[in-house]
């Protein structure tokens, strides 16, 4: 859903979210195998907060 959003709102945040989320999940999956089901959701929540902050502070083109 993030890549179509990037195209719809004409902003880079969707690509950022999709790429960073994929990389973070992959890294945490291998680095913290004992804590996968805590670390990955926590990282995703943090990434959503960052993404929301970027969206709130973006300049809208009219």
C-alpha cells in the first residue's frame, strides 16, 4: 500500500517506509531470533511514528 500512496500523494515517504521496513524486518529476523515477535513489531511501530511525523510535516503541493 505504501508504493501506491507515494504515487497518489506525490511524496517520497511511501518508498522510504516500504524499503526501510523491509530492511529492518530482515535484519531483526536474523539478529534477534529469540526476540523476533517483540523486536520486529516494536521496530514497525517506531517506523510508523517516523512515517506519520514525516507526513504531518510535509509541504503539500497544490
